[in-house]
């Protein structure tokens, strides 16, 4: 028995060590790789994309889990990019703008939580309320932005790019050179980010500070091809600010994109810098990638045929009332009262007949 228990414990320990040694590559725009034998996973990528026909801006943030103290990822961009810290408050403003509309659905008969199944009358039911690279890699710039070490690069050789990244502290997968080759062939540039918290000993966990990346482009493109290196399902939330309602050209290997909001908005103080204070059409898109290895390209978005607005509606149950009293109670009570009054009336008539005097005879 003791030998069996020991064997089981060793097997469990081996399983846990295996999960720590195998890094979880995950990032909607590339490969996020932890340091050493630690692990990290991106459970959610949320980005705001602003496109005016000439310039594209992406404010992106990640929600991560694991025990890594450092990690790195790479994002390809079609032209020279600038990088700065983003304003996290833009996400709260967008969540508020795209909040579903809540509507009541009235019902007649009482449910759980309504009187007499609760202690009060009229309570509403619960509602859904990223070799020597000297000749092949160019360093456009390198900045320290908060907890981010950011390098902006050009490359004409995929292997040289991977070599430069590794020699400069950006640990990335061996398959990077293969996956990045289509971007090298097209002459794209790269934003490499190393996440190293300034607070000593702190792990990368929860929602990280956002980064704001800006580059010139004549089409709205959201880099996703490197996500195929991820080993866990990916979830993408995309807020698109443009002149018109936008839609992805294709699914690129994921589930069908779902539009959760579409409508023209007037940006508040946090969103205004992205739109230069101008009104914009906001399209909110969610997409799931259960099998990241099936991702076969970047997201390209285009204007839809019409700027049709859309807002989700969440219904919650509410018992119908009249003057603060449940309608069913008034109906049932009124019916019972009529029955009672009818019974009293019939009884009185019968009683009156029994006691009425006999008519006199002639």
C-alpha cells in the first residue's frame, strides 16, 4: 500500500514539473514566452484600434496568469511604429459605452423570490444584470516604458531577427523564424516587448498596463498570425474606432466573430486623444480561437455596407403590478371576493324564502 501511494505521489509530482517546464505560449498578436522554467498564459487580449484611413493606433492590454517574473512577445507592424504607455481608463469608458441595454419582461404569476415565496410583496425576480544580426537587423529605437523594455526593429533575415532578440534578453520560441518569415518577405517591422516588473520579485499576473502603438497604414490590419504559436485557446476583444462600422474580412481560423456593439459615439476625456476629440463609429467585436494552430493570417477589417447600429439587450423578469400590488393578487383576490359575494347573495335569498309568510287564502 505504501509503495502504491509513493508511486502515485511521484506521478503527480512529475505531472506538475512537466507543466512548469513547458511554457504556455499565448498572445493574440504573437508569442508571449516566460523566463526559465516558469509559466505564463494570456487568458484575454483586449485592444482598441483607431483608424482614420491614414494612421492606425492600437492600445492593447493583456490579462495573464502564471508565476513568471519576466516574459517577452513580438508584434509585427507594416510600417515604422511609435510606442508609448496607454491610458487604462479607455477600457472602462468603452465598457460603459457598449454596456447592454436592460429591459424588463413582465410576467403575471409569482415566481421564486416573489410573494408568497418571499417575505415582501412586489420583489422583482433576479435579472441578468515575441547568429549575428549586425547586417540584417536594424534597431530603430529602444525605450523603457514602465515595466516594459520595448525595442523597435527592422529585419531582412528571420534567423537574424531571432538571434538578435535572444542575445538582447528577449527569449522567444525556436519556431519564431519560420512564423515571422511572411512578415520579413513583406518588409514589415517589429515591436519587441520584454515585460520585467520594476518591483523586485513581483510576478506577471492579472491585467497588465496597456501599450499604445501607432503606425501609418492605408488599411486597417490587426496582426494575428503569430498567435498560431499559442498552446492554449485564445480570446480576443476588439474595439474599433473608425468613420464607419467595421467588420473582419474573414475568420482567420477562429470562431465566427461576434459584434457586441455598433454605434456612433462622442468620446469622453480618455478616448478623445485617440479620435482628436471627434465623433467616431465604434464597433465592438469578440472572437474565440479554440485551436490557435488553425490561425492562418492577420485580421483585416473593412467598412460594412451600412452603418447599422446594434446594442445587445439583456432582459430581466419583473412581476406585473397595479398600484404597487401584484396584478395576480388583485385578480385572484377580486375573483375570490366576487365568489364570496355571490355565495352570500344566494344564501340570503334562500334564507328570505324560508322565512317569508304564506300568502292568505281567500
